[in-house]
């Protein structure tokens, strides 16, 4: 399958996944949701990604029917392992968005540690599945799968980065 098929699918993903943000100027900080739930925009983004991810992969992997028959059930297992990790990440982001203005130093460190733990858990799942995918797909297809996954994740990270306010080190932290 040619690389030219990945680009249109990722362009579609960018349009679907992106909410505002141009590359030249950062998006303004969003209104802070004072509730304990994930903001609608973040929930919608996660839902969109989860529902379209499989379609984007199907378009770009070019699996034979025999490969697809074995790959998709394993992929569904893989996603079942990753989805709760993504939910944890969304909760950390929501916690940060809710508290960033009065973030104490201790809370800031806790959020960073939690985020890095989620990142490590995601990497662990991905590493565990490399050999499983390699048992049913050629190595180059496995590499392509992970490349496409990484590109989709980069779109999500970009969108999140454009909407998450940055800590102001000069702001007064909340009392302990």
C-alpha cells in the first residue's frame, strides 16, 4: 500500500480531530470547567478518535482477508487495554484544567507523576502487543501499524496541547 493513502486519511483525521488551533498561533485557553467531569469537548474528541481509529487503520494497513480475520480481534483486545489508560489520562487532564489556576507545587508534581505513569502504562501495553501482532502480520505491516497509531496519537496530543493552559509559575499557588 502506498504512503499516499496514509496522508489523505490523516488529513481527514486532522479535520475531524482538530477543534480550532492553527499552526501559526496557539489557541486561547479554554474556559475552565468547574465540575468533576471531563469537558464535553474532550469527551467528544476521545469518542471521535475511538470510533474512527479502526477505520483509519483499515484504510491504511491494506490487510488481506486472512490477516484481517486474525488482526481485528487482537486489535480489539489491544484497544480494550489502552482505553482505560486513555480514560485515566483524560481524568488527569480534567483535574489539571479544573485546578491549574491555583495549583499548589505538590499538586503540580502529583499531576506530572500521574501523567508519566499513564504514559509508561501505555508504552507497556504497546510493547506487549508487538510480538502478538508480529505472529499474524509481517514485520513491515506491524511497523506501519505502530506508525499510524503514533500519527493518530500525535493528532490527539496536538489538539490537547492547543487547549490545555500552561502553568503560570508566577501565580500564587493554593494553600496546602
